[in-house]
C-alpha cells in the first residue's frame, strides 16, 4: 500500500504527540516521587524531634524522683 505525504505526516505528528505525552507523564511521576520523598524525610524529622522531647521529659522526671514508686 502506498502512503501519501499527508498520511505519513499525520502518523509522524501522532507519534511525536504520543512521545511528548509519555515524556510529560514520566516527568510528573518523577517529580511526584521527589516530593513524596521530601515529605517523608520532613515527617521523619518531626517525629524524631517529638520522640526526643518525650525522652527528655522522662529523663527529667527520673532525675527529680517524681517517677519513683512509693
């Protein structure tokens, strides 16, 4: 089957458009992964700070003797 110029041009444009869409999808997913990992590290840091504060409070209570059984 012989293709006309218009058919070849149309196929080429469709292939280009599909490639652009795939590239955009890949880029958005990688940026979402980056954002997700940043949020994870931020949450981890906040949790670590809270845990350290709780540990400090427990140690202060032990030093002052308030936590001893009577």
